[in-house]
């Protein structure tokens, strides 16, 4: 299983920022590279790394990094 910090690190890779730039409170719309391709990459990463599928429309409803973490909370080891 992946930790929350590892998951945020993966999101940082997708958004092309350093993990230190992200927190659970980081608004997605503040990330320059958070676009439809980043969302597709996030769905693929969740599937590949966590063996989980995000609920339909779930990612689109997210406003912060914490919202994404909450979608997969039960798949994280902490």
C-alpha cells in the first residue's frame, strides 16, 4: 500500500511541481499544470499504483489535493 505522502508525491510528479509545494489544502486551480491530461494521468496512477478506480465524476468534483486524497483514503496505508 502507498502512504499519503507517497500519493501526494505522485500527484506532484503529475502536476510538475515538487512534493514540498503540495499540501492537503493546495487548491487544484492554483497548479499551472493541472489540466485534463493531469486528470487522466491521475486516474491512471490511481489504477496502477493503488489498484483502485475513482468514482465517475469524482476527480472533477475535487477542489484540493485533500479532496483527491479523500477519494482514495481507504487505499492508503495511513
